C-alpha cells in the first residue's frame, strides 16, 4: 500500500513539528505532577478524578464560528523517515491548521492547538515520566490519558461547526475517532454526516468498486473496515464481490446500524458562558448517517489542490494553583495507545 498523498510543504512542516516534540524531562515531569497533585488535593479529589473533571471543563469552544476543525487518527508512512517509522497525523493536522491560518487568520484549528487542548497537553499525560511521578501503576497512566483526551475530544467535536476535515484514511475500531469523535460529529446539528470530509483518499489496495462506493466521505464517516468482530464492520473485498443489489443492502444496513448507535450518543453538558470565560483565564494560552455513496472523495478538500503523485517526497476542572507548566509539545497520542 502506498502512502496517502500529503502536500510537500505540509509534510516538511509536520516533520519539523514532530522533531520538536520531545518527551518531558524528569524535572519537568516532577513539576507537572506536583501541580496536579496539589490542585487535586485542594479540591478533595483523587488525581484521576481531578484530571477527568478538568478535561470536562477546559475551553474548546471556537472563537470564530466559521473556523474549520481538524480531527486525526494514527499515523502515515513518510519517505523521509527511517524504515519502520511513521508520521503521526497529529502533526499533519497541526501543520495544516498553521498553513491555513497563515492564509486566513482564525480559519482552521485542531484539538491540541485549542486553548483547552494546550492546557491538557501541558499536563503531558502520555509521558511515562509523569505517570511515575503521579504514582500511577501499570496501565493507569495510559487509561487516564485516554479518558481525559477522549472527554476533551468529544467536547471539541460537539463544539465544531460546518465542514470538518479528518486526517485519516479510515476510522480504526476502538480509537477515539471511531468511538467518540465521529458519533459526536454525526449527531452534532451544526455538522452532521454530510460535513465530515476525509483529507486522504481511501486505501489504494481496496478493489475499485469498494474504493468508489465505500471510499466516499459519507461511508467512511460511518463504517470501520478492520475488525470483523466489532460493530459497523464492512469488508472491502467481500463487498466488492457482491452484486449491485447486495451492495446496496449492505450500505442500507450500515446506515440503520449507525442511526441506532447514534441514538444512544450522550452529549457532554456544556459549561455556561461565564464558566468558559473563567476557564480561559485559568488556562492561559500558547481540541443518523448517510444512506450510501454520493460522489468520489476529493483529496485535501480543505484548501489544497490534488496533485497526480500518490505521495510526495519530503512531504500534526478545577483550576490549578499556578499557571500550567510549559511542556515540550502537546498531543493526545501517537501510537501504541489506542487513541486516535
């Protein structure tokens, strides 16, 4: 499978962001953990309780109602990285948002770059050094990070408006994109399934009829294509082998299953306007489906022009007592965590 197309300038910028994002030092981890534990103790909460409540309260409301929100999951191959290494789509999303905002200030955003995303990112919840300083054992640190970022991701999706862009080829089952963000976007009255756009074309190893019919934005915003034993699964090869009427039935069942699943989606109660303003001051600053295929998916819908090459070489709570410590980089997760 070839790498999905990424414009060369975005790829270079994303690589620079990746190289600048280094883990917290032991000294930084200690300062972060001290602030978290002090703040949790002040409000009578455990560290996990405090962090989760903080994620529920951080400000991810867009300042500009016309801003386009980016979402991302997992990583993509890149020719300038060593064998076995890949580029997180978080850096692609960040590079895209930076590029768009240079053209039109305030026109694009990604979760980790929002006011609330920066504040949660500064807690460095994915760093094992922070887990150690917080006395989180085994998978407790990873579970806490995923829980906090999942909460913030849902609120970010519920606050989105208009067209959004997803930096992924498909939504892998179990990721935050698949379990949290896409349901929130589909049921968001200001977004809905028709406004979910994928930055990359469908995988090129799918049979042609599957790429044409399953590769639309509408279907990829609903289905998962990786695990047969998980909900909303469609196998591209099996799908392509079916006659047209059976393929139509598959898409109809998918749409019905998604509508049923989305009916149980529970929105996170938004904060009042006053609470959002207060949260912004505390945080400081630096994140019923369509029935079937509609049209072939364009690549880089959000401001980019497709090129003929497949991949270009060289191609993103309760208040604490003191301002959040500056940390090197931000992020939900890159790999190995199940968060996308």
